[in-house]
C-alpha cells in the first residue's frame, strides 16, 4: 500500500508553489477503508500523513517528509440532488466535474476558483478556496453542507452543518470574547482555523473548512448548489492611478457585482493587447433579467465617468468573455518567461480591508522595487484580495534573500493595513510562522488547542498552520543550489506540469 520507490517519491516532492520536499512514501488509497487503515497504521507507528488532492495548493500544505496520501484518484463518486440543491462528491471530484454534473439542472457551485479544472473537492474544502465570484457568493465555506472525515483515531464521522453536534473542541466564554477582537476584518480569510465562524455557528464543519489537512482526511463533501443566473453583463474599466481605482471599488461593490477583478500595470505589461492604463477592473454582473443586467452596467459606467479613463462594456456572456480575455492572456505570457525568471508564490495571497486596497497595491509595488524583484499583481479587487507573482532572476546572487526580505516587507505591510496573508490559498508551511503576528499568541494558543483536540499525536500535516520549530518561509525551495535532488527527467516533468497548470496529471505518470 505504501510506495517507497525513489522515483514515485520524487514525483510527489513538488506541488504548485515554491517548495520541494521529498516524502518518505506515497499512499494512494482506493476507498474509505484504505484511509481508515492508513490512519490506524499512522497512529500506531507515529508516521506522519500529508493529505493531498491535485497538488495545486500554493503554500506547501500538500508536501511533507511523511507519507503523502493521494486522494485525487480513488474518491470519484458524484451525485446531484436537484430537488435539494445539493451534490455529493468524493474527495477527488474536481470543481469542474461538480459543475458539469449540476449544469443540466440549471445549478452550479458558485465560488469559481480558476484552478477549478483540477482542484479537488477535498482540496477546496481544506483550503476554503474561492474565486472571482466570491465577492458575491463567498468562499467555499458557505457552500459546504456536510463532510465525511476520517479522524486521527480512525473513526469515520459525518459532520453536518446546523447539527451543532458535540465536537471535540469547545470555546470558553473568555475565548468567545477574544475571537471577535483578534480576528481581522477582511472579507476573505484562509488563515488558520476559522474560530470566528465556529463561534457563530457551533458547527464542526467550520473548523474543518480551511483546516488544510491538519485535523483529518476529508473523503466526501456535500456541496450546496445554487441556480445559475440567466443573464450576465459587465465592463472593463481602466484607471490612470491606484487611488481612482480603489475609490471605484466600493462603489462597484454597492451595485452587487458577481466579480470585480483587478489587473495591475505590473501584469498588464505582459499582455500587448491590454489597454495602457495603471490598472484595469473587470466587472461582471449577474441578474434575473437582461434589462437589469444591462441597466446595472449603465449605472457602473455613469457612476465612474469622471474617474475611469478607459471603458468597454459587454451585454452578454460572449461579450464578457471577450473583455476578460486580457486576463487569460496573462498566464501563458508569464509561463513563457525565461527559465531563469521563475514565478514564486511567496506573497501571493494577501487580503486587506476594502478601503486599504490602493495602499496595499502601492505598498506591494514599492516593496518589490526596493528588493529589485519584478512582480505581476492581479486579484479579486471586490474582496480586497490581491495575488502577486514574484519574478526574481535566479541567476543573480542573493535572490533567495531578496525573496525572504520581500516576504517580511509584505507581512509588515499587511499587519499595518489590518490584512491577512491568505485570502484563499491557505497558510500551509509558507505562512505558518507569521500567524501569531496577525492573531496574537492567545488565538494561536487556541489554534494549538484545536489541533490537539482533533489530532493529539500530530499525525496529520505537522508544520502546516501550526509552525515547525525550525520554520522559515524560504527553506526547501524548489529552485537553487539547496533544492532537494530528484531525477532530472522528473524535475523537468514537474516543471512542465507547473508551466502548463497540468495538475490533474496522475503523479505516478511522471515517473514513467
Ligand atoms: C493555476 C492555479 C490557479 C489557482 N487559482 C485558485 C483560485 O482561483 N482560487 C483558489 O482558492 N485557489 C486557487 N489555486 C490554489 C489551489 O488550486 C487551491 O488551493 C485548491 O483548493 C487546492 O486543491 P487541490 O486538490 O490541488 O489540493 P492540494 O493542493 O493537494 O492540497 C491543498 C491542501 O488541502 C489539503 N487536502 C487536500 N485534499 C484533502 C483531503 N481530501 N482531506 C483533507 N485535506 C486535504 C492538503 O493537505 C493541503 O493542505 C490555484 C492554483 C493554481 C496552480
């Protein structure tokens, strides 16, 4: 059951993101009983388990020195219940498959990660994934009705939203007071256990969503579905400076858009077809009738006529796809960068209160300039949530220290602006060591309490969310002289997977 062959281990040594960590072994369970047996074996032997879906997660929660448990293959069951607006999906089922199955009934899973073709149900729950439409529909958390999980004692439990079942972790009255005071006021947050949501709902589901494989293994998800709105319209709005863009965002949010995406000039420079503006907002509105969809685009354009310097509108889905093509063109352009200019996702997921968006993008640009690291900035403006690809020249001396310094600069910036270091990708290993700066020691002690309650022997993903003693954001990088040695052909294939976002590829295929 455990594959310890060196080539297989190498194929699982990388994921999306910046790390390369060789696991001790790989397990590919075929069903829930296999998972239970594996967990029991781990509890008896002290073996560490790293649950893993497609491996598309960025901050290293899908890597480790223990046993990788590949859940992307054996858990493919999927049924849609159109009457109850739910879908029951095995952990391996991708967002795209859930939506393909729901579409004939006029239904969908509304949050739309751009990794939806390969991100698995288990992975999306574990990271509390999100996407452009989260500005209206929230992150995955809101759409999780129930979970089947295998706990550290090998028990299989069904956690249902609203059941308020007696869980393994309870909040004291003092901690109930602490949580609202210490949790950041951002619209999105994938940083640590969601004690704020748990305090409100009392649902264990809220502890498991976003727990990044540290509390148990998710084998099945019951998703809540939503009717697909029939009419869509939108606009591309260009701005000459960050200030006018950030002032426009709250106005656009007040019009109830289904997406407001930001493309900063640092990204637009990679797309020759893009308008020459300091930043571009791509806005989507979904409405029940066509006139309402067109009408709200008119409101958006009229309301911003003195601040937008570039305006294009679309009155239907096809037109909108055309407007948004500029966003899609950026990814292949970045993938074509020379081999020496790798894209590092080290400060890639910060989220700030909406009124701090302009200051955050300006601060990111300044930090990158000071560290002499080119960046490409884009994101989900309506949620104050910004992605950054750091593009250091890895032939230059000191590029690794530069990245570490950028990480520190951006952490300080986020702290100053009341933000969080992850809006949707999670903490992983990358950000585990800074959580205390954001939440304070008392909340991180509560996080440790949650971990102890569900996983007392720390068999699930040690070092993720709760930091390892020797934590460093730039340890175990996939690039550079210190990178773990793996066979060249596998390294090349992993690089190709990364460049082409082929995360759906079964990883053992990389060994052949
Ligand atoms: C090109 C690209 C675009 C992306 N776009 C988005 C985006 O728009 N929005 C977004 O939110 N993310 C995005 N991501 C990040 C990533 O796709 C998401 O985090 C996704 O939810 C990860 O799913 P996965 O199946 O790949 O999980 P993995 O990467 O394999 O795992 C992620 C985490 O979940 C845990 N985990 C996985 N499966 C289970 C399970 N069954 N039980 C318990 N724990 C589990 C792992 O231990 C790990 O901590 C993107 C990534 C790439 C490469």
